[in-house]
C-alpha cells in the first residue's frame, strides 16, 4: 500500500477501463480499513492519498472510476476539493462518494449541491461500500466507453469524408499527366459558364494539340510519347498564375485551358506564352515541320449569355485550332 502520487501512472488509453478507487483521507486508520474491505476484490484497484493538497493532481493522473472523499482534512475543505474535480474537464464526470463522520442531512444536501454523487457515513459496511463503488464505477465506465465509441465514430466519419474528397480529386485527374482530365474539364466549363452568366465576365478557352504526335510515337515509341505529353502538360500548367485557371487533358494529345474572367487579348497572350515555352525546350521531333515538339493552339472567348451555350465556346476554340493546324502548325489562332 503506497501513496498514489508516488506512482508514475500510464495514460488513460494504455490501461483499459476497470474499477479504480481513489481514497482521499488523512487518517491512515481509515485508509487501512478501506483497503482491507477491498483487498480481496480482484477487479478493483485501490489507491489513496493522505495529503489533501495533492488529491486533485493525483486524481488527474490516476483517472479513477470513483473517488472516496473525506470532508474534514487539515488545511483543506473536502467540499472545495469536490468543486475542483467538477471544474476539471478530465474529472468532471468521475463519481464522488463522500465519506463523512456525521449522518447530517445538511451535510448531505451540501455535498450533493457541490457535485457529490453519494454520501456514506464512515466506516460503512463492506458489502454496501463495494456495491456503491461498483454501481458508480460501472456507470462511469459506461460513459467513458460510450464517449470513446462516439469519438471513434466521429474519427471514422472524418476519415471517410477525407477519403471521399481524395477519391473525388483523383477521379478528376488524368492518370498520365497529373493534370485535370476530361471530366474535370467538363465540370469546370459548365460551372464557370454559369458563373459568367451571373457576373457577365468573359470566359476564355484554349484548345491545344501536339503537332504530328502520331508520327512522334511511331518514331520514338509510346514510352517516349507518354513522357512528351507529360512535358507538354507541365509547360501548360507552368503558365497558369491563378487558382481558378484549369489545364486539362482533353483527349489523346489534345489539351485544354479554361480561363475564367479573361478576355480574348489575355487568352491570346497566354496561348502564345505556352507555344513559345514549349518550342523553347527544343524537344527533338524529326517528323515535325519545325523539327521539334510544338503545339497548335485555338483560342476563343465569350461573355456567357442566354443565347449562347458552353458548347459554342468549345466549338469556336476547336475551329480556331483547326485553322492553326491548316496554316502550318506551331501557331496560335483565335476563333
């Protein structure tokens, strides 16, 4: 038998819930009597503290399932200790059984008023004490297990929500290039078109095609072709400066860029920057007119209106791309 505060107790989660009694009483004769009442009970841990000034700290470390609290101790009012337990979030729900030397209705009433759960005159009958310890401990352990279950459920729900968000992000990415895929493009176009109708701000689009890409694949193989597409995607995303701008793989060797609140002039400048940046890399392509990997770009811009559809913007950009390719590739044209 030793002072509880002299023991280095592990954290709550490392020693599962069981009946754990903390007796706070300055009289060793009472401590020994209670110990004897409990010593044969294998399911009950018994701890005590005789220094009232250390009782709160001891309870915070031990996390008992029930506290047996003396009311009269040197330099400390037992009622004040109960109040301290009740304002401590970690101890607020721990049951407190008052052990009093008096059978006094006023003391009982005050004990309950400050937060005690039960009241016994010491020394109580052993069977009664055991019954009350187990009753209050069982209720407290049930609360702890319920709270743990709710916490686990909340954590599981949050993990599931996070996983769903991640899956949605992955579902919107092109597996090869890591930029947006066709699904992301379609969603963004529709969303930005609707927003443009509300704000009456222009929406611009670039459609880009890697020139003579089939011949590049034939010459260097599909692995080199995949690497080429990754480099093109990197060049396009490198030119985007705003979070709302989107680069996506439109299909095969075609890419698209969506530029909300951007007029035709701004879109043309960006398109030319993308074309020039890729040409500046001078990636070898002997089957291309320029002898290197290049892109043709079609640009279109519209202020969304009821008489138009988002498909009109895409068609205009596609028509401009066709014109760029027909005029010799490696150039930018507007629709």
